[in-house]
C-alpha cells in the first residue's frame, strides 16, 4: 500500500479513548493515568483529550453492560430519541457523539485513537479502514518505523460487511489500536509499554505534520481477512475441536491470513 499526497489542514483536536470495552485494561489504565497527568501526551498547538468511553463497563470489568458500545455509532442509534428505555451503551454513544462529533460534521474531532486489547497473539496492530487515506498510511508508516525492531502490523478492514459502527468512527480520521495477547481483566506491563509507545509515536507524527514536515511517498504492508473458518462442530452445534499445539499462540495475522501479507499499490 503506497501513499503520496497527505492532508493539507492541520490537526487540532485529538481524543484517546480507553475502556470502550471495559475489560480491556491497558487503554483504561493509560487514559486514567493521562487524566491525572497528561504531560507526555501534550504537543504544542494540539488539543489532546483522554477519555473513558464506557465507565459503567469499566467499573464492572466487563466488555459492556447492555450491548457492545463499539457497534452502535450508526445513524439509527445516534438518531434515536434520548430515553432511559434505551440500552445504556446507545445512550452513552449519543453522549459521546455530542462531545466529540457530531459524526460526519466539520465540528467532529480530527482524530480518535481507540485503545483495545485482544487475547490473540497479534502484537502491536493498527487498524486501517480506508486504503486510500494517505494521511493515515503515512502515520502508520511512521509508527511502524519508530517502533522497529518491534513488529507492528496493519490490519485493513475495508469490506463493507466487516465494518462496524465504532466509537472512533465519529472522528475525521479513525485509528484503532489493538495490542495482545492479554487476558481480559488483566494488565500486562509489556503490553502497556507497547501501547504507550504507539500513542507517543502517533502524536509525534501529528506534531511533525502540523510543523510542516514533508513526508516522502511510502509503502506499508497490510493484512486483511480472506475468509473466516469456523471450528468443527457436532450435530448440536457445539465446538468439537481445539487449536492444534503447533498453531497455538501463532501471531494473529499469520493465523488469519495464512502468513501472506498484501501490499497494495
């Protein structure tokens, strides 16, 4: 995947979401830390707002309360009349859209970094939703080069059926960050350090961009889902197999894509 032209307008407003899923603790820990002391995420001329997205789920240390917050930022749910009868996450999505949006408007935040963990061994992963977005391609390339020799993968979600109405979709530029493996409800120091570095390099890139630094054309390697393979199941629909020991803990991208990255040009 290559990039040439980068956005012309400076980046002014950035949000960092943690706790979109309340049991993914790295983002929760980092956002709470930055709310107390945000010195390391501040950059000249840039407003950076750390934010706990789903506080009720965080308090319960569960993925969500009524429904998945990271699936309800669609026009239908955002347009519903506010009512206590609505699922908590739908009401919360409307509040978040009011604070950081409105979605698809000029007033929305420029960038939202949404911090996630996974039990899969996918290491540092950046989620890209538009293979034609030169600005994000340049940013992801910068992050990858800055993290080296630590691997950083780019996961391309571009097929319409694979897209979700995510919390980060409010912003003009949506960036998903997923780091694993980490069990739900657990905090690992090495995973925290990796995610912290990803945010640092992302903010450094934005600062350099706003300062007028020129970025030469670049290429990044991306992974995408080719197909979904279910477990073998018995007549009752129950899973009837387990992962083979030789495949257990294989890097998430290798497992899903057969180890074959796609370089789009």
